[in-house]
C-alpha cells in the first residue's frame, strides 16, 4: 500500500521561503517516468496544482507559480520536497503531495494516492 | 490560462440522482478526472479519464465528457456521498487545472 506523508514548519514569515517534505512508502520515487506532484488548498477554498517532477529530472509547473517553485527528489530518503520562495499570506494553504498516474505522458493525468496534507500559515 | 467552472453547490434528496457539471472550452478534447473530498480529509479520485472507475468507486458513480461540459452523475444518492467534488482537467501538453469545487448536500 502506497502512503505519502507531508511534514514541515507550520508557520512561515512573509517574504521568506516555505519548505515541505513528502515521505513516500510502498513505492520508489525512482521508478522510471513516474511523476510526483504537489497540490495546495487554501483554507475553505479549492485545489491548485503546483507542479510535478520525476526523479530523472522531467518537470512541469503551474505557470502562475513557476519562478518561485522548486520541486526536488531525494532517492536516498525516498522523499519529494517543495520549496516556495518569497511567500505572502496568499500562500497560506494545506500542501498535499500525490503520486501521478503512469499514463500522464499520454495526457491522462490524475493524482492517487494523496498524503494527508500539511497546513502552512504565512504570517508575521 | 485554461479555466474550468463548477457550480458551487448541488442539493439532492437521498435516493435521487445528483449531477455535477464541469465546464471549459472544448473540454471534450481533454480528459477529466473527479475527486471527492470529505471534511478534514485529502481528496480521493472517484473517476479518471472521463468515466473510468478506480477500484472502490461504486458503479452508481458515472461520468461523461463532450463539447464544453463534463458531468459527474451519482445515482441513488446516499448520505455518505455528501462531500466536496472537484473536477480536474489534463491533456497531452501536461495541462493540469482543477475546477473550483461543488459542495454536494444530501437533504
């Protein structure tokens, strides 16, 4: 059974950098052509896709966030990390990591499973 | 940027049929996925590739996608179906966009 678990600081100051880590069990992040994604959800609002990466280095990002976002992988720890620079209150959200479907390269991209999410609040 | 629109809320009596729409320009040329999110929980995919069901999704949950509208249909609605439902669009360019979500209330 594949499980994902997010962790990281719950509070980040405005203009600083937000970092969240996702630990994966039951699957290897180095599986060829497999993507791993970050998605966020502001409190009481909808879902926003941030981006996804494969361990081999292929990556795709939401254009609205590209430039502030880095998604990296650590094979030794079987982890995926999200870094978001220059945060504002608008970046306050629950941050989810999720595995991407293997057929995403054919245009059919969905997310399963998801982690339980990590709430990050941006405030001074 | 590509925009996907869902109704904010849908209400239905138990045993009736719930229909949730997901509108976007030529959405029929893309693939649509649907997620259910219960309060305090992470989303769970209930349909992918327009109408395919992952294991665990009952047959009374179906989907369609044509023209400018994709639709999630839940027949014989139960109290346990009450949740937020999100559509998510993708295509071969790695476009990924979520709809704003629809709150399904079982009366």
